C-alpha cells in the first residue's frame, strides 16, 4: 500500500520544447526528412508503362490481383521469397548500422522521428522558438493561445490526413482513388484506413512524441545486444568537461553548464549523465555544444560521436583510434557479408526467373480410368502462368520412357491460350493404349512441357502416370 512518502510508479508527462539549432547534423536531418517525405508522398503518382493490360503505377501493391509492382519488377504470390529476402536485408541492415553507429536509424530515418521533426517545425513556425512555446504553455487560455493552438492543430491535421491518404494510394491507382475520395465514392476501407492513420500520425507526432520511443518502441531495449565498446555513439567527454563552471576559472572543465545540449534534445535528456535508453543519437546536442565551444574559444567535440573503448586513451591524452577501425570490425564485416549475399542472391533470382511457368496436379479420385478399348487414362489439372503483358499461346507436350499420348479436354488441339499477366487452369488427359507398357505398370514417370509459340521459351514439370498393376 502506498504511503505519503512512496514515490508514484508513473510520472505525468512533462512537455518538451526543443530549441532550434543549426549545424552539420541538423542540416543532414533536414535533408533526410525532405528526401524520405518526398519519396513517401510522391511515389504513388509516378507512372510506369507496362502495356495496355497492366497498371501504369510505378509502385503498386495490387491486393485484388495479388501482385506487387515496383517499376519494371513484378512480384507474384508464389515469389514471396523476394519480399521475405528484403525484410531479412532490412533487419540485417538495422543490425549493421546499430553495431557501427548506435541508434542512427532512430535518430535520422525512423518514421516517428521524421514526422515528429516535421510537427516540431510547424509548432516552431506558428508558436515561436523554445522560450516562446514555454511561455505559451504556462499562459492562461485566452484568445491568442486558442488561436495559435487551433492553427497548429489544423496544420498538423492536414499533414496527418495527407499521410494517411498517401498510404492508401500505394494499394490502388492513385489518380482514380483521389477522384473517388473527393467525390465520396471510394470504398469504406479507404476512408477507414485514412482515418486510422490520420489519428495515429496526429497523436504520435503531435502529442506522444518521445513517449512512443520510450514506451511503445521495442528497439531501445533490443539495441543493447547490437552494441559494444567499439560502437560509435553520441557521448559526453566528461574527462574534458568536468568540473563544470559557468565562469572561466582555473581547474574547471570546458563545460560551462549552459544547458544548450539539454534544450535542443527532442527526448528531454541530459547527455552528460551518460548513456541512456531514451537517447536516439540524433546528434543535435553535438551541434548545440559545438556552437557554444566556438563562442568561448574551446575546441569542438566536447559532445561527439565516440566509442567507449577510446575513453582510457583519451583520458590519458592520447588520440582516439581512427573511425574506420571502429566501423570495420568482425561484427560489422559479418553483417555486411550476410547482407550482400542475400542481396546478390535476390538479384540473381530476379534475373533468372522465367516469364512462363506451370504446375501439375494429378486428379487422384480415381487414379486412372480404364476405357472401353482397354486404354488407361489419367487426368491432370495444369496451371499455366503467363507473366507477359500480352496473351500467349503455349504448346503442351510430354516425354516419357513409355509411349503416352496427351489430349486437352474439350479440344483436339494441344495449344493452350493464357491471357496477359494471369494464371489459367486447364484439364488434360494422358492416355496409354492397351499395348503400351505404361498401361500395365503401376507407376511411370513423365514430364510435361510447355513452349511459348512466340519466342520458344519452355518450362517443364515432372509427374507420374498410374497404370494397372499386373
């Protein structure tokens, strides 16, 4: 039971108002934000001509037809291993960058970070920099405060709606869906998806910012297994900065306790307290500290990307090891090798895959039929896959050690027509005459062949013919 002296298990969220900062890392984050948001919002509108019977959207997840289009690449359902391979590469890439540079993904390219940066930019543009936002937070709710807050929330809402809208454009033709959304004729799933993504973007980017990273994201708790003493991460050189003093006197460190590093941190932490789970290594504290060091005439790097393994040497006054020695070590080399092998394997598989394919399914009930003339007939369902953007005719045939004949159901021809970019099923019969060996053998191997009559491309599948056992 809690007593008056027992601290609460959960503390209420304290708002964080990051101060504006300039520097190399802040500019780098602006560029990443612009590129990633540009890719996200504009990609569905890029056109790609695949022919008259195929969609012309460059990147499209066509759930209805079970296709994934990425410019000139088309992924079919049976080729899901490409998607699995890309996910494995993404995981290995995350392990690689984390082991080399800490939470660099979280600090620069994570969607939560990117949209939070955008929302903070809007907040700063409307309400002012840190001190102005702090004063507004503490002020009473008068007309000015309502006007600024409503304006900010409206801009946030527009960004959130465009975020949800851009997502649904990846799953159907973007121009047509845009018209349907405006005319209120789109499917309810589209509106519900936009509503859900709008709400989550608005809440996560506007109000829950650092809470998402601390409490909802599992990566801060996993990253420890990916890092070691040679990992380069944002840290404070306390052996140089301590003891702190606001005035320059003898026997004090370079840190003047100006709180610039704390005021610019989007997580609201003090990097001088050491490594912390909340730190996303966005490096804005480096820009802020370097700016202060320039003003007081001290060398940069009081807060910097550094490895814990270099601490003893730096404390003794020796230079740190070169950065490349921290990056190129057995763990990162192993991750890079695995990542490259999977990538080369996917590219190789992509270029050697055939544009036609077939699967053969014997009809087992019954396994064979004895016809009136004594011939033995087996039935097979054959699925033909045509990945071309035009209809193709395929000639079907078979080879076997015994004499067997093939016939298409309902047709005397051995030509099968498959529409463009589709799969069709055909039923064929394989017949062994009474005098043929296969008619009296329990199992006879055979191979089905299909040949594209236009370019001669071929594919085959093996199966078995069931005969009457003696």
